[in-house]
């Protein structure tokens, strides 16, 4: 078996400058769990996964919850 027999012809990539929300929407639309990340020159700089995005959002939600808890306790 050759790689060309099993590869995807339509390459899906995201740019490192794109926002998280945009990447999530694009990955959802394309129904992919992983995406190569390229710079403005088209060079591979990494791979983003849904797990990476989930961890990031979880940290953001925790920070928000901490802020709300601090505000509630200050009253």
C-alpha cells in the first residue's frame, strides 16, 4: 500500500494567526479532530487537536469561575 492510496487529497490546515473560536468552527465544519497549523509562509509549525482546544477552554472557564467567586466573596 502506498501513502497516496490512503491520504486525503483536500488538505485541511489552519493558520497560526487564526483565533481559537474560528479554528473550532472550521474544525467542526470539516468534521476533523486534528489540524496542521501553518505560518504565513505555509510552513508547518504544529498540530492542534480538539483535546488541546478543550484543555484551553477548560482553563479559561476556571479562570472565569475564580473571578466570579472572588467577586461574590467580596460582597
